[in-house]
């Protein structure tokens, strides 16, 4: 749903209408001309290697409702006589972002922004499941200066709550996303040693994450960890805050295994309820308390959230459980990795108590700066203290684990691990996205089959 008249679209980013098209309003925003269809508004974004505006004519020929391009290209498209609307924008990316902000305001529903060093996608998924009504949430990794506005523009007109994940690689980026989303609830899952190569210190990371809190309006509400000392300098006394975790406003008082999941009593300022979660990882219980705190900030009764908890599902590549032959299991958690999430994943692998080996297939953890080798060695030490082994390293950075076995790339790791796999083994797959470990999981499943 974009649901804006052409004049409102142009006005949102200070552009001009270079050519007029059919009556009506666009239904969604697209940046890939190959996806353009009737009702779409194509934004010709400039990239490092290509200018998407070069494909605007193809998008219009495919039936797109309109196109947003730079001024020179808009004049050319108008002269060519295409049937769609053509908008001239000083900067097409800014045009997309400002259009999304206009859509967000037109929706008029509460907006939740979620960031953090780890767990933000899982918290987003859990929040989307726990909150009643029509919830529109960021798909997979649509959490950047491009993905977030595309998510907003795709929200249906009858959206009750908009849940947006916000990624960060440097100072100012969360602030930029908040200018688009204007969140009513701002959640920080945690602060840890992620992107140190870019920001240098955990304190700088906390400052960057805290931009989401600064982006709140006067009536906004922050959801933050109870134990995040690094955030304290950024939490003003007048800020309305709900904390989660031990010692916080929202916490898990007790938890126990329940079949393939967890049963937990979660306490909130509005009361307590017993939740049946369809996951068994301890770190996802922490993520769940954050999501319950978000629901509390939105005014959702804790009993309603508990009723909806069994319906939680996660985005792909995040803790996916794959049953393999002979009682073996693969934990596909290869979307990304950093020291915090790596330790949590290793703890979970050890908790499975397999009848065979606990095998860790680990790619490197990127962007950790000069201390990167130490973080890898610490992860490997932790794994061995838990009785995990063999450790299989994948890629150059993974040499710092001092692995028991090493493969140059995910494809080579398939052959290696297939030869190691025995009855009742549990296999964790974890590493930074740049390693491409999804190729390993797909290759191993194709090689050994599923149970």
C-alpha cells in the first residue's frame, strides 16, 4: 500500500511530475525493474556499479504505474512518451525514503523499531506473532536504508502495527532509519562487540544503537535490557522505559523444557502468564522477554500474548532444525554470527546432549577488528569446555578457531562433514553471512538426505 496521490508522492521528496500516467495510486514500491508490474512505483536507485534509472523505461514498459528517477533521466522518459507517471527526484533513494515516511504517516498505526547487536530478527519474528491484529513486519533482512522503506511501502492499508527491524553499520544509520519510521516504541535487544572494525569500541556501538531511542517522539517508549550498562548514558531521566531480563520490568520467573519447546512463566507490570514456546534455545527465551516487553509497551495483555505464543515462527537460517538420517540433527543457524550469538549457539548445541558427537561447523566472524583472532579463539575454547567436537572451520577467518578440521569453502566442507557424520550426531552451522554457509546446509541435506 502506497496509497498516495501523485502530487503527494512528488511533494514528499520535493520532486516534480515530469509526465502524467493513468489515474489512481501505486500499490507498492520496487527497485528491480524485473519485478515491476501493474500498480508498481519503480525507484531507479544509483548503486556503486550501476544506475537503476537505466532500467526505468523497461519498468514502465512492463506496466509499472510510475517511475522515480533523477531529473535528467525524467526528462528523457517524458520525451519518450511512456504511459506511466514519471517523477523527477533530486535523489531517488531519498525519494524512496521520504515516500515511505509519508506512507507511515498515512497508515497512522503504532510503529515498533527494533535494533541490537544480536537477536533483532528473532525479536521481530516473536513480536509479530505475539501482537494481535494485522501486523506488518520486515521480511528477512529488509532492515537497511533501502529495505526498511520498501517494507513500509508494502504495508497494507489496514495494518494495525508496523514492526521494523533496523540494522546498523555505523554512526548515524539508525538515526536515518528513524527519520523514515518515526517509531512509537524503540527496542534495543542488547549491545555487544559487533562491527568493532567500523566503530572501535562497545561504547561507540551503544551510542549508535541508542540513536533509536533518540528517534522517539515525546510520547515514545523505549524497551531496553535491564543489564545494559553501556546504554545508561543515553537514557534520559524523562524517557519512558520498559526494561527486560533479570531485574527488569519484564522477566522469566521460571522455565522448563516442554516437548520440543520451552514452558516459561513471564512476569510483566500488568501481571504474569505461562507461555508455551515452540523453541528450546535459552537465548530465544531472552528474545521472547524483549518481545513481551514490546507487547506490553503497545498495551497488549500478557494473557493474550501467552495465548499466541505457540504460533511463533522464525525467519529462515536462524536456528532451523533439520532432522537427518540415523537420528542425527542439523541446527541451521548460518544467517550471521558474532561473539554473543556464537556463544549462545554453542551453549544450545551442548544442551542437546546428542547420543553421538556435537559437531560445530563454524565460519569466521567478520568485522571484529584487530581483536578478531582473540574472539575466535575464545569461542573455540568455550566450545571445547562444553565438550563440543570436532570443530570444523570454514574459510580463512575460521583458522583462528584452531579447528580440528578445516575446509576452504562451504562446498568443500560438505564432503568433509559428510565423512564425519555418525549416528545420533548434532551439527551446528554458524558463521558470518559473508561465508555463505547456507551452501553447506543445502549441500549436506542433498548429500545425506533427511530423516
